[in-house]
């Protein structure tokens, strides 16, 4: 089976072909970018999208069909099991709403938690380990890997670290929370000079 997870706005290869399934963990744009998904689907008309109803609202608006998957539900794609675990995104800040998040266990081997440190309480061979984001510290990521105790990990959720234009959450979240409190956010670009 050929499975793609979270086609977000950092996707480098939206023209991927021959997909059997697309798994979407939650509604943030770095995990579901509708124009990117539409391009992917234009090359993959028989692909099934699996996600929860939170993402489903965005897909319904875009008239994209999907198959809902509930927490602790298992589906099969070409004989490969896909199980859903967890229901909430990790807290970014108490002043921001928490969205629905589904982690996926693929083939009883690979666990992709999305934006959470959910423990599926299963033996995990391979863990897709979130290593960066506005909701985590590297200490938490390492402790999560120790808790899951897989045989192998590989880093995910580090797209915002790769290029300056991907620093969105590190700018957007402080602005969203602080400016309504009357605290001005001054974005210091590299090489800029500001007077205070």
C-alpha cells in the first residue's frame, strides 16, 4: 500500500502519484492544505482519505470526500491495517482552542502521532517523532520516545525550521495572544535595525 500522511503547506512533492490512502491528523495548515490536497487528488482519483470530523468540516467545504475514522477504530488498505489513536492536539497555549488530532498506527509497526504525545499503549516498532513546533520542547520529544520505547524513530514536524518563510507559528502565536493585551510584537528580521 502507498500511504501519504498530512499533505500540508510545507509539502515539497504535491505531485505524488499512485496513492492508495491519505491520512490527515488534524486541521492545521501544515497538516492539511486544501490546494495541495486537491493537486494530489487530481493525480490520485481512487485514493481514500481517512480522518476525523474536525478535518472533515474543511473537506466538506472543499467538496472533498473522505472516510471518517473514530478513535480506536481500525480500517484496512490493501491488507495493511490503519488504527486511530488519540483525540486531541497538544496544548500550544491555554488561550488557544485545542483541535481534534488523530494519531495513526500503520501496519501495527509505524506510529505517527500527529501533533501530540499520545501513547497508544501498543508495542511500537517505528515512531515518527515530532521534534519541533510551538507545542513542544525537545526534552518532551525525547521523553516521549523513551516512553513509547520503539526500535527506531525518525524526526517529523520540523518544516518550520527549514526556511525563514516557515516561521509562521513562532510569529503568529505571540501576536495572536499578546497584541489583544496591548503588547506590541516587533518582528526582528535578520539584518534589521529597530529603535525602541
